[in-house]
């Protein structure tokens, strides 16, 4: 099942509703649109790149966190305009959590597949994720869960610094601390206390973890699609090469890999928790003990969604075909060594590593060999690329921005 697969006349097919049309949603829209599937994208942020894609009609919608009841009504109104139930395809934490919490409101009007409510909650609440990992016999970083400042003061001198403060709910964290990244690295007990004095008043919950030693290239992921009856339709493994920010960031260069042991570890986890639908479990190998430790779980599309597509497994299309009742065949074969690139993000990451003496210009240039997949760029859908890079102005500013990081 490649990106060129077409499924027939779009008039005879259910519409796909892609919920959130940032980079992850854009990848899903392209997969589905190229297959001739009618696509509608919905997002409260009209600045997201999917609004410019030729592969779907995008519209603004109520916010899944701030206006969930309005969003239910909005989607039901959209459903009433269709001849048959649309297929929901979530591309953000906020939307997948919304779908799970409102599944009773949505189930008679849409087709969708999700893990159990407890598993969805664990995918966005890191404390619950680590509890799942522990029950499945998987390792994770040593973690403290303070409920108040008294708890922080109780363990502040027991930590090995630097340590990392990570939110339970990343989508709520981003609202309270825009631009703060995935969390806060602290180097002393004083910094730990000062950070939680800022965090608790916002209502956010956060944990404190030991830092898993090693570079971004130690990070591995397993992606699966599991039918409602429990059949595994697809499994895919990849690794990060670089991320930005370089220590706790999102992928900017990633690669498909064949790793049967990693794949089996991921599949065993998904089976143990009775998982259904699309899922990604992420691990990082700790250089101190050589153990793979769970870092993340995602039941929705990520911005690297098209890495798997370009390597041979089109997860958004497989998900659609399954929910449309097309009985797709299992897709377990893919090409290793296919690389996915976010060019601007990788330039920032490479510059940081170069300044630290960890990456040479030659090694950086050579690492782009094998790139076949891109975060935004697509020859058949250029408008999102032009919009994301401000019609070339962002590219022109990139060298100056890098110099300013010095």
C-alpha cells in the first residue's frame, strides 16, 4: 500500500475528518487525499499549514480543550451534512483526548477507533503512562510526583542533578508555558523549588525525572495499527537521529530501521494493555545501563507520520480503509534507511551540536543522505511549504537566526 494507491470514486466513500491540521494532520491529509478520499480538516488555529493543502478542505472549529461542548455540536452539524458517517482521524493530544471523553456523543455519528479510555488518558498523562509501563514490565526513568510544595521540599535533596520537570499533560503545559518546550531542566534544588513555585499556581501537574543518558539517536519508536478484533495490521520501527531542542525536543531528522527485538517489545506492550487503533510507543536507551526506557505513548498522528508512508506503510490510509470496511491486508514490510527531515529544525539542531563540538559540517551534510521524506515539502502540494516558510523569508532569515544563537 503506497502513496499512489487510489480507493475509487470519492463520491462513494466516507469523508475523512482530520482533527488538527498542523504538520501531523497535513501528513494525514496528503495520504488520504492522494488516494482520492474526500478530506475535511478541522482546527481552531487557522495559521496551521493544512489550511493551505490541496488535499483537503480545512475549516476553523471550536477548541477541543477550551470549548469541548461547542466542538461536539460543531462536528454533529458537519455530520448531518453527509450521507454516511465520516471517519475521525485525530492528529493532536487535545483532539484525541476530546474524542475519548466524548465517545458516547460521537459514536452514533462517526466511525473511529480508539484504545480504552484509561489508555487514552495514559497517553496524555505521563504518570499514568509510567504506571502502565510498570504493569507491562517495562523500564522508565526514576520519577517523583509532587502534589504540593511540601512534597518538593521533601525530596529536593534526594535528586541527582540535573533533573527534568515534565508535565502530566503536555497540551495544557503548552497553554500555560508557551515556548517552554517539553519541560524544564533544573540544575539544583533551588531551581527545582523556583520552578514549581511557577508551575503549581497554573494548575498544571508535573513530575520530576532523572535524565536518561545518551544522545537523540538512542531514541527508538514502534508504530502499530491494531484492528478492533485485535489483529495487528501494521508495525513499523524508526529512530531519531537529531531533535530540537537537542536534549529534550521533537524529531528533526529520523530514519526507518529494522529492529525485530524493538518491534516485539512494542507489540508485547500494546497486547498487554489490549490496545486498539494506531499507536506509537517511544523508548530511549540509557547509556548508563543500556536499558530501553519508555518515554512516550501516542494514539494519534505525529509530524513524522509520512516517514512510515514513504518507507512503505501508509498508516492514515490503512486506518481509513479499516474503518471504511475495506478489509485491508496486513502491511508489515517496509524499507529501512529512509530518512525524514525538518530542514529548518535540523539546521538549528546541527548548529547547536557544532558549537558543542559534537557534529562537523561534513557529518551534518552526509546525514542528509537517504532523505526521502519531508516535514512540509511536497512537490505535488507546495502551498503548505511556502506558507510554513513564509514564502522564502523564513529560509532567508535562518542563517541570521543561527548566528544569534551563539
